[in-house]
């Protein structure tokens, strides 16, 4: 496997920063009641989304979760369409009907966020089978949390993908918590870091490769997904990426269930600062360059917010459009 070029290392930094700034802005807008409903963000977990997305081709697929904005931005989703969707506006990618938890953007291979935990694990073998039938060399990555890994669909999906040797990469974002339930108190199996059963070790039970990586290191995630992608024609892989969410499970979560030390640990291992240090060490980015990049990205996000603010709400008579796909069976 080739190591990433300087250009790709820089691209990883740019995408992580875009995810971080987008989500920080979304949190602010939610607090100011501009975004309705419910909001889960992935602040602190950007290296997983970006390590995965940069190891994939644009036409590869991602199945996402309730914490999915980062996955979509990392895969190249347009900020305007995403922001307008969070606002529930008619110009959103799903015309305001998907919202934060059911957004999809097929144009970049993002087959959908999903509010039902681990559902991507059982959708992925179906996508893998479609790839096989079309004789394509695409792959599908399904992302899910450590909590989702303790649901039945995880085992069903891994079993079927392994049995039929489908081009699926299962990526568990282990952020130590399933809402307010600690991974360490809810997960059986050999202990891994941090305390709690290893999800990666479960791969052995299905006879597929399993790997545990530092999910705050974008390069480590990129390498693991690149390896899994390279062998996807032979069957699935399972990757467990250990990371830390810096914010509440949802916006407004008081987080009484955990100490401040964990967030401090997350900030110490900030994947973006880490990548900036690597780029600086290689002479690929200096402080002025980083400032300039941040300014340009903030402007991109300002533009997405203005677009969302100016967009109309869907009309009542549109309530039943776009709900069902045209479907026909062809041999
Ligand atoms: C089938 C199902 N059960 C329960 C829930 C409620 N719920 C939403 S998020 C969540 C915790 C998910 O934890 P994890 O899978 O580790 O992902 P994270 O939130 O940490 O990203 C729960 C229990 C749900 N959405 N779906």
C-alpha cells in the first residue's frame, strides 16, 4: 500500500476542519433555535469520517448513522444542501424531509443517515450484493457506534457479508458511550483500550480480518480502510476505531454520566491539531496557511447558512412527494 501523498495529507486536514467548523456552526444554530428538532454531532470524531472517506473513491458507498453530518461532509457532500436540510427547507438535499437523521446524497455515494441503530449493518450486504451483480469494483462502508455493535443486526450483517464474501467494510466508531451507557459496562469480550470488550475481536468468529485502530489518527484510519478496500473483492473486513466525542450525545445533553477528564483527553488528542502538526513538520502547512484555510472554510459555511436562511419551507401540498421510489423489476 502506498503512503498518502502530501496533497492527500493536506486534503485530510481540510476535510476534518470542514467537518469540525460545519458542526460547530450547526450546534450554534441549534442553540439559537434556527435548526429544529434534534441534533447529534461528531465533534472530536472527525478523523474517522475523513480517514474512511479519503480511502474511498467518490463512487464507493457509505451507510451512515444518527451522527452522520461528518460522514457526508467528509464524502464531499455540498454544504448548502446539507445545511438547508438541517433547517428542514425545501432546497435541502432531501427537500427538507430527511433532516439531520435521515439525510441521503446519492450523488456522492452517501446512501443515508439512519436513526435505527445498526441498520446500516444489514443494508450493507444488500449494497454489496448489488455491487457484485453489477460486476463493479466499488465497496460499501457501513459506520456504526459501539452501542450499535451490541445489537443483533450487527451480527446478522457481518455473518451474511462474510458468508457471501461481499465487498463490505464494517467500521465501528467506538466513542466509549452509547448515549449514557458506558462501553465498559455493556460490552462482553476480551478487554481492549479503553476498558470494554473488543469489537474488532469479533471478526475472528466470522473468519474475516478485524483491526483495532486509533480513531483520532486520520492516517491510521486511512491505512486500515485502504487495506480493507484493497482486499474487498475477497470479502468483508471489520475495523474498530477508538475515538472520543467532545460534546453531548445530543445537543442539550447535560453529560452527568461522565467526568470532564474524558473530554480533556479528547482535546489533548485532537485529530485536527495532530494533522496540522504533521503537515507543519513536513513543511506543508504553516500558521498563516492554516489561518487562511480556516477563513475560507468559515466563508463557505456562512454561504451555506445564508442559503438555508433564504430557502423556503416545503409547501404543505408537497408533504407526500418524494416518499416512494419508482420501482420496476428487470432481469
Ligand atoms: C434500535 C434503536 N434503539 C435505540 C435507539 C435510541 N438511541 C439513539 S442513539 C443511541 C446510542 C447509540 O450509541 P452508539 O451506537 O455507540 O453511537 P453513538 O451515539 O455513540 O455515536 C440510542 C440507544 C435507536 N435510535 N435505535
